[in-house]
């Protein structure tokens, strides 16, 4: 649902329900003339490069991005972002679209796209200029490849795949990638091989150039320091695409291989929405084709069990912990403990008490899911040293004592000149 209103400086503004009305913004001026005096809501965030004027405004804890575009580009991008959202793809959420009245003689009407800024996200350049983020640089290419595979599986042609058009969110030592630009995109039921190859060529050229620019201002890790980075991202994409789309021949008596295939895709994080089995002409073999949807399998599973919202990799680690706890409970109960019972116990005895201490140390706005996973990493490290399981409580104490998690820099109030 959306609301349409008019106000000074606006021809119209379309806003999705549940968001501010933005009527207190100085719409009579082009975005490049806004400043904190004319618009006290302006905030600075760590941001990437853009061919258009982009500003950020704060309403309570929420931050919104405003991007000024010529008509009708804004409407088209807004509609495409809605498609991405409907298909549950990783991208920024469209909030609204404003049409501004020409403020000066001869000026054409402009459109301003409003999106919700991704909390805790960073542009790729921030990984090279902010201290404490070095560990994530190696994950850039995997994140980009995974994002493009997800878009293509859903029939979405990006058209301008680049690091600059992507935001990254930390996920238990990995990175999640989100598309933030859909100006040149197209939504289809299914992509042709030609469309996929064109997107790959664009991605390869853009990523190579962008990381070459980074190399001029910072020291990238060896894996990102040569001109083959775009090709490397493409190879990663091709491997993942082949794994998610390959067909498998099975005998009618080999139903276990169907379950193995689904489990292998789930371990990669993909949810399987449909299985297609087609008999060969002689009837001796079945051709198995799996149709995957989102790459949030563990995330959905954790939320269903506990209500905890986490990234995909974070959720996978937490589910592993719940299953380990389930294994310790079974002998005590004399039978296999239900996973839901173990999840409840994990939530009450481990996760909730740890989160309370983490919030007390890092503040209520901290990414507690990421912090908790760093505690799990600390636990693994200490257990390796001690040659035994040291337990979560000791790991948490060590973590807090050494002020771990300091790399989780807030995206707010970052100096934009670094870009």
C-alpha cells in the first residue's frame, strides 16, 4: 500500500506505508543544494560512488537514501526494486518516489527515489580504508558471485553489476552482498544464456577496474592485487551456477540420492522449492532437476525455530550449535531430543544471556548476531588451544575482556572524503 500526498516543492510523493512522509524535507531545491542548515535531517554514512546525487536522511533509528534521477528513470528503478523485493532477492528496499517541481527556469522535472539504507552495511571501498575490516576483503569476490547467481536464478538481469552498485553486510566472517542500483536492470521469468553472459562480461570488466582503483589507494590482499580479479569472480560464479543448476540421473530405487542433492544445496544455503523428476525413454533412469529459490535456507530455519533474525552464515553457525546441544540432551532424556526443544534451551540458556552482556558492552544498536558469532569463533580458538571444549561462558568473558568486535564500525558519521 502507498500514500500519495503533495507539498511545497513537490509535484507528488508516493510513500509505502510504515515509513515517514518526508514532507519536512526541502523538496523545492535540487539535492546538490541541500545542506544541514536547509535540511537538519542530513546524515553522513559510508558510501560508494554514484553517477547521481545521493543524500541520506535520518528519521529516528532509520536512515533513508535519496537518489535524484531524470524522469522516467526513477519510476522504472522503483518498480524494479519492488520486483526484487517480491522475489525475495538481496537488494535495498524501495520506500517511495518523489516528483519535484522545477525550482528554476528551464529545469526539467526530476524524480527522487527513496530507499531504506541497509543497517550495518558498507560499500566495498570501506573494507580497504577502515581499520579492523581486513578479514572481510578476501570474501568480496565470493559475495559478488553469489549475489549474481541469485539474481540470475530468479530471472533478473542486472545490467550494471559492479562493486560500486553493491553494499556488503558482515555475516560471521563472510560477506553478504546486496544490489543497490537497478537503473539498467530487466526482470524476466527466465534469463537466456546470452543475457547471463552479457551480465558476466559487464561484471568482469567493472570489478577488475574497481579493484585496480583500490590498489592505487590501499594495499589489497594478494588474491585481489592483480588484474585477474574480474575473471576470478566469473569463475566463482560459473562454479556456483553449475552446482545449483546441474541435472542428476538417478535410478528409480535411488531415492536417497534425491535427499543427498537437496541436502548439498541446503548446505550451500539454497532453499529448494521444487523437484522435477522425468523418466528416461527406457524407464530405467530418472532425470532429477532441482529448482532453487533464495539463499536463506539456514536463516529461515533459525528464525522458524527461535525467532532470531540473523544472516545466512550466522544462522548456519547457530544451528550447528543448537544441533550440538541436541546431541548432548539425547542421552539424558533416554531418546533423541526434538530440535525444537534444543532450540528453546539454546535460546534461553546461551543466546539470550550472551546477547544481554554484549549489548551492555557494545550498546543496544550493535549487531548482536555478528558479535555472538565472533564469540563462537573465540570459543573455537580457545578450545583448540586447550584441546577441549572451554564452553561459551569462558569464551564470552575472554571476548569482552579483550574488547573484541571493535571492527564492527557503525556506518553513521563516516568521513565521505575517503571515497
